[in-house]
């Protein structure tokens, strides 16, 4: 394993060649906004919030899926990046029906927190107001497609931490949506172990404990990372 | 020539409305209609949502009485779960409702209505408002504003915020009263009592000098409806429904509020987004009934708290013996008595250790596919009726709100006042101000009743039988 030397926001950083720009920046104490990234599962670069500028490359690169290389000169914050991040957030808000004031995740939502931190004070695009349903068939959990941003965190924890493979993505573009088993009501999905990892992973109010009311969904996502680390390092007792 | 007068928009009410006054061929007022001209569609767009979200969604109907919707939605949720909520949760909900009654009634009396009867009907509109009141009697205006603040504090102490607290939930409430919160509420009580006393003193003078208003501002026979305890004591959050008539006789008692649809019908008129509920055994429109402070005091036999009961007896005397108090101008008086009993009840709760309990929330699945939640909102009885599927998703929502139930009475009030003042084919200025106040007696909340949004301007039209608009006055 070779170490690479690079510059992030003017700061000299040394990182192993196997890590991503996001990991290297996090280790160096530099925060890059993320949404689909979740500690403990692999990255897919779906949300485009972590885009960074790399000197010599004209297009923006996602920090979560781009490996570090020798001599990289990276900017994680610029007017151009802020503009793109705001635009991405606005598009996410316009795409489905996000009504923070009455959402179970109000005050704990990563999408909402990012909108605040990135200065998204309004949405310039027409809202799509799609008609999505709520799947409340499961005994413990509900899934509200109106609030889903298709980050696929739930799919990844279901397949790669729990190993159940219940959740998946069906359809393309505006019709893409999270499904359970063979596109059937969640309550009838035999593979679901009711572990709740998907609910824990969800960055918005799309997955929730049934019966939750406004702002009641608080999640401890560090548990997911702990499960993976504990499994790999055989540490079965939390600190 | 016959004509129609339209007042559009109507001011200092919570919402946007228009008034039409119909004239007959002899040039006399034949009828009047209070139209609510905006529409929001809460009942429709809530379909498909989990019922547990309704205490979060429905308070957004209104910024004045979000607590009423919160509590009715939570109660409807209790019914769907088919649970008895923990006793502490019931008391805490009641405490919040009392805070709501105080703050909303203080707003109605001091901010919205007092400028009319304290500054005088014919004071120019630019001065006949809360700012004019501040200019003429700063101490009174400040005390009124602070009384409202007290009610808001009760709500904030319990729910964490004054407006739209997401605190009551199906099965109970999310948090108890704290020692610190109890101390905060207690500290307000002496001032709240003092302001209420000032308001009563003031009201006595108003009553002496406004005998004509008592006679003509919505003084007509009707039914009255409100919640009462089993012994007929005034209720605001539990109990059963009672109907009385204008002679003061009980015509139906201890009706199960969950089965309101067995005795309340809703009539739809094409001229307004506001539906007109009626007592169905008497049919439409004979089953017209009034709700709110006047009705609650008419159906009750006592207030159940000592200070308020003293005033209650004086109030009942205005009904001359056994008959009900039928003038809508006396809604203001009833509102003050309800503020007083609410303060007394808040004070009593301050000594109740159960309000600090940790047993606050019952848990259950879907045990009933229909649930009705009923609570007395400041303006009258509020019904939330939800039908859900097996998964708890709403399939049908029906909200019956106080202002809707007072719709027919408001029409009659406008007609009665107009009959007194309209002569010929023009809208006289004195009538405009008084018709507005006639509506204001009911403290209507149009955003609640149609689940509508809007400003509060005034538009009156005078309309002939052939539909011609003969005279029109608008101000905004």
C-alpha cells in the first residue's frame, strides 16, 4: 500500500492510495457535504453533493468514489461548487414532495440540514408534485416514496450489512423507486428480517417507524458502522 | 327596486369573506349570505397519509387555533387505536386546550372586537383597530396582549412552541409538565386574573351602553350545541354533546360525539366554500344551531369553578329566567367567562402532581377503521373524523369546524343588522361597520372552516332580485 501526497483546499495531505478523496478529506478534518454516503457501506456516487474540483480536470468529480492520486490539487469549496450543490438540492426538493414542517424527520433530516448549510433559501424549479403512495403494510416500519431521494442507502445496508436483499430499485428516471422483494408490499416481503437497518440508514423521512409523529424520527447511524467494524475486527462489544 | 348588497371583503376576522345582502321589491332586506370565497382542500390532500401524521398536518390549517386541531386529531387517533389514554395525558391535553381558549379569546376580545365597542362604531376604520386601542388606552391594550401571551406560554411550556406544537399524539402526549414549566405558568396567574377583572369591569360598561346592539346583533332563536359533563357542567375537551333550544330546554343530551353523523347533517351551498351543518332531526335549515362560547354557556348548568360561576349566574340572567341567552353580541361576555374559568382550571392543575407523570402514551395498532376526535375549540365544537385502511392510511377525512356550524347564524345576524340600517338602494356607512362586527361576534376563523387561506379585507354588494348589483363597497 503506497501513500499518496495531495493538496486539499491548500492543505498538504498524505493518504493511502486505496482511499477516496472523501476519506482523505475527512481524515484531514475537511468536511465535504454528502448525502448518499453512509459510513459502513460502499459508495455509489448517486447524489452528487460531494462533487469537488481537481486541478487539470475540467469536470467535477464525486469525492466519495474518486480515489486519491499523487499530486492531486483539490478544491472542496468554491463559488462553482456551491452553485452546483444548491442546484442539486433544489432539484431533489422539486422532484418529490418534501414538506419539512409536518415530516417525521423534521429537525433530524440530512436533506433539510444540507439545504440549510448550503444556503438553499428557495427552489427555482417547478415542483413536480408527483403522486407517490405510502407503503404502511409492514408491521413495524413505513415507506413514504414522497420523501425518498433514491440515495439507495437502504438498499446497500439491506444487501451488504444485513444480507437480506429485500430492498432494490425499480424503474428509471422520474419513475425510479425503492421496491421490496419482487415489487410487492413491504409487509408481504418474505426476505425482510425486520432488522430496521434501512430505517436507521435513511437520510430523510422516507423510511420511518410506524406511528411516528412530526420530528420524532431520530436515528443513530453510527450503529451501522459499528456493526461492520465489529464484524471485520471481531469486536463484539461497543465502547 | 329590489337589490342585493355585497360586503367584500370582511375585515378583522381570521380569513377572507364577502357578504351579500338581498333586497326585495319593496326595498327591504330579505336575506343575507356570508360567503367564504377561498378553498384549501385539507380533507382531500390528507387522504393517503398515515393517521399518526394528522396531529402534525391539521394544525397547519390555522395559526390561531392550531392546538384545537392538534387535540382533535390526536383524539381521532386514540379512537382508531381504540385506546384509553393515560390519565396524565388527558389532563395535560386539557391544560393545553385551556391555554388555547385563553389566548384565542384574548385575541378576539382585545385585538379584534374591543376596538369597535371601545372606540365607537363610527370611528374611522384607520383608527378602529388594535393600534387605535393602544393610542387611546395603552394599559388595556398591553394587558390584553399579555393575557394572550399567558395562554401562549401554557402552550409553549407543554408543547415546546407557541404555534403548531407537535405534542399531542395518537395515544397521548409526548412530554409531561416540568417543575420549571409549572413555575413559569404559576408566575403568570395573578396578572391573568387582574386583566380578566379589568375586562369584566369594562364589559359591564359596554353592556350598559350597548343595549341596542344586544337587541339586534344576532338576537334570534336557534339551537345551541356544546360539550357538557354528565352533570351538565361546562366541558371543553371530554364529556358528551348537548343541544338546547332558545327557551333553554334541553332537546338532546349526552349524545356520543363519536356518532355526530347520526344527528348532524352538512348542507352544501353553491355560494360559499363553507358548509352549513344542522341538527338533522329538525332538518335544514330549521336545525340551525350555534356553537362557541355563547352556546357552551347556554347548554351548561354551571362552569364548575367558583369565580366563573359568579359571572355565569349574571350571564344566565340575561336570558331572563329559563330562556337561553340568544344575542350573539353576548358571545363577548361568554368569551370572558370562559377565559376566567380557564385560568381557574389552569391554577387547579398547578397543584396536580399527576401532570409530572411519565406514563403519557398508549401504544396500539389499528383497531378501528374509523375514529372521531371531538374537542371544544375557542370558536366551538371541532370534529375530526378519519376513516383509515388496515394499514392506517387515511381513506376519508371529514372536518367539521366551529365557523361552519355558525354559518347559518352568521347569515341571520347580517340580515338582522342590515334590516335595521339599510334604507333604499345604498349601503350606509354605519351599517357596514355594524355588519362587520356582527360577524366578528362569532370570531369566525375562515382558514379553519374552509381549511382556506387569505387576507382580511371587506366587500359588500347590494343586489336586486334580478341579480343586478345596485351598490358595492370594498375596502381592504
